[in-house]
């Protein structure tokens, strides 16, 4: 090495990735706080940037639009982490489908529902209200309903496979019943409006599912 020269600094891609992930999470956390406090319409991308301590262009670079940010936040809170695996592949969801006892299946499903809704309850209210004024949010709300119904059908199919469904109750009707009992609006009404604790909701929901679905 000649005098006055220095070795080139190695590019640390892992560190850059970690910094980018931390910045993304800070933006999502800021968005959640503002969306739930002020509502979707009143929350601006500039306000989210200020709350996260980053430049507005950083927020736009990561999420492009406010609706895109809302969708990413929903995905994070639904899954509970940044892993790309869908809900259907999550161990906690698979445990319900693989459980051989139908009543235990429904009680595990109730526990999962409360764990998820405790994370997403506030944002559900934001998305539902945003759907009335924003077409992308409306599309997200419809997708949530559709995906949610599909997930409940998988639970019903698993219960039926173990001979658990009440005689005379077909899978389609059972899915609708489970979907209705587990619907986000029920959580928002009982926990959000009536002040039920998550524990009380889980006990009620599990008992209602056993009563309505099992033979």
C-alpha cells in the first residue's frame, strides 16, 4: 500500500438491510399510532414521516401511497411479524387444522382469533372507516372479508373431517356461522364499544362456536 492511500471500506449489505428494515418498521409504527389516533383521512404522509423521524421522500420511497402503507401495516399486524408466510402457513393456524379433537380445534381457533384481533382491532376500525371514502381501502376491506371467510372455511372443513359438525349442519352454513361469530365487527362492538376484556370475548366466542357447530 502506497503512502497516503487507505484500504477501501467493505460494503456491509447486511447492515444496510437491517437499517432499512428498522426504518420501515419505524414508519409503520408511526402510521399505526396516527391512523388509530386521528383516522385515515386526517393522517398525512408528511405527518407519518415527522412521527417516524424520517424525510417524507423516505416514506414515499418505501410505500408509494398512503393506501399502500395502510395495506403493509395490516399485513404486518395480521401476521404478527415481517415474515412473508401467509396466515394459512403459520404454525398457530396449522395447529388448529391439525388438532384431532373438534372442540379443541374451536377453542384453539378462539384463542388465535383473540391474539390476532388484539393486534389488529384498532386498525380494523381505521380500515372500515377508510373504506367509505377511499377506493383502495375499500378494496382492502373486501379482501379482508374474503380471506377471512376462506380461513374460517378451512377450520370448518377440518372440524368436519374429524366428524365434529352437528348433524344437519352443512359446511357452507357452518362456515357462515363461524365467520359471523368471528367477524371483526363483533370484536369491535363487544371489546371496542362494550368494554369486554379479550379474555371474556375468547370464552364467549369459544363457547358459542362449540354450541352452534358441534354435534
